[in-house]
C-alpha cells in the first residue's frame, strides 16, 4: 500500500515536471515568436521610413508631355523645367509624345501607365493643354489616366497650361478648335472634363492668379488644390550670343528690327501686324522679322496667308519670314532685334502663359503686346506697352513710339529687368520641388479629391 502510494506520488511529480518543462519551452517558443514579430515590425517600419526618406530626398518624377524634337511651346517648357528640377535633386523621367505615347491614339493611357510602373515613379506630372493628347475625343479620356495612376498608388500633379472661363465657352470659341457639331454637349463636356481633371489630381499648377481664380469661381476647384507657379524665364547666355558672324548675312541694312517670335497660326494677330506695317514702313525705316514656323499639330494655313498678304501689300523689302529657327541659333536673331511685338488676338478667350515671351524677355528689349491674359503681368509691372487686341492703329502708334522715343524704350527695359528677377527657372524649380516633397509627406495616395470647395 505504501509502495503504491509512493509510486503514484512519483508519477504525479513526473507528470508535473514534464508539464513545467513543456510550459517552459512553450513560453520560450512563444516569446521567441513574439520577439521575432516585434523585430520584423521594427525592421519593416525602419525600411518604410528609409524608403519615405529616400523618396523625400530624391523623388522620382515621370513628366508626361510633348518634348523636343517636338517644337510646340509645352515641349520647350518641359525641357527647361526638367533641367532646372534636376539641380533640385529630383530624378526626372520623361514620357514624351512619339517615343512613349502617340497623339490621337486610344492607347496613350495604357502606354503612359506602363511607363509609370516601369520607371517606379513616385509622382506623375502631366503638362496638359486641351489638345495635348490629340483632338477632343482622345483628350476627353484623360481623366481615366489620372484615375488609373491613383489606383496604382501614384501621386498625380497636373500643370494646366490653358484655362477657359465658362463665359468664354461660346459657339464661336468651340468651333474654332473643334467641329461645329453638338455644341451644347461639347460645352458641358468641356466643363465636366476640367472639373473632373482638377478634382481628382493631387495638385493643379497654373501660371497666374487669374487662372487660379477662374478654376475656383467657375469650376468649384478647392483652393488648397491649386498652386500658382509662374512660367519660368530663360537667362540669356553670353556663350551663345558671342558669335556674331551670322549677323552680317541676316541684316541687310542698319535699320532697327521689330521681331515677332513664336508659332505662326491664327489667333496670334500676325495679320494685324502685317497690315500695320504698311503704315509703319512709310513713317520709319525699319524691318519686320517673323521668327517661327507653323504649329506642329494644328491644321492651320496662317503662314501661307501671311506670305500672300505681304506680297499683296508690296512689303517684301521690309518684311522677312525665317520659319522655324533651331534653338541654338535664336540668340543671334534676338540680340539683333530692337523691339519684340506680340499682337495676340484669340488668347483673350484662353488664360494661358506665353512661352515665346519667356524666351525673348531675358534679352531686355522693349516689348509691345496686346491686352490678353497671357500678358497681364507685363501690364501690371509696366514692363511692356499694352495695346487693345485687334486695334491696328494702337499697334502702329506703339511701335513707332518705341522706335523713336529712347526714354520710353529705356523705361520699359528697366521695368522688365526688375520683373525678370522673380521668374528665373531656378525659382520655378524650387517651388515645384517643394510641392513634390509636400505631396510625398501626405500618406493618402488614393484620395480622389472630392472635397468641399471651401476647403
């Protein structure tokens, strides 16, 4: 009896010891798993923190735009912005028309998405006009691209180069850029396209406060979504203008030169400029130079019409057409110019910046321009003589005044030089880079932006 009791006690003690031993190892295993899990979470957090820091320090940005060798204004703008941003420690990839996607193709959304994924871009920045991707039908699908990019976790920035107030969306305006069919539908589609595009993008960049106010007032875009970053201005390089060998072949006489620079198309007011030259050439000895070719994407016969108008008015001896001039040769033409003139007409309907102005302004020559929104800053800074668009007599008076009155000319140049200090590409790049980094600090990648307009 006593022996059996002792054996039971021994069995109980053995089972209890095995139980304690099992609990010991189980606790160690659980503790090990717990420690491993904590370490894994810590490592993951550190990795994510490191990744965020890398993205913040040197973000990768895919710039979607036309790009040289395209010769439109946005292509030139994008090339200059890219160069300036790289100096701000931003890694820029380009998705350009022709190389990565094609205008008037339904596959541009897929092609750009593919480029955005392969480039591992943190931000996709689209340089957008109403016809960047082709006619109204193809460009109309652009919001689908923005939605797709955001679903993939990309931040999306849109620089809106053209803004049209609702009051200017008339039948005449739409017929100038599209076919006359379905006017009311196209007007509503235009408004909806602008509203949706700006609402779902993470940030919208415009070049003026006028454009910002139109987006807020007419389209209900939240103020916080819009940032005004002015169009950059080139700095003239002495190394580009030191070679004057070509000037002798360009300049037949010692007469002052009045130059128009930019694309030759309807709406730029060149017909008015040529008609005004019929009077100007009789009052002062001067030459008129038209520096620029046809728009690469628009079907427009303005160039041929202007050539015929010059012949009709008998102005061949004082008006010269140079067509498209390579960028590296432009400084020679600009340094020889005495006055630049921008007689724009149609751009009274569209709020946009002038890329041509940004190229010629650093040469510090007097500027004459019309009262379209693109030149609002010139007017406010008194950095140009502003005439009413379509006013041929006013254009004649302004050109003769600048050519004959040195005091007026010097005053315009002085005001222009002060204005240019605010608009260097370096300052534009700093503001753009700061916008990128602020976006990356915001963790909400898939916020589609439908917030109160009072936000």
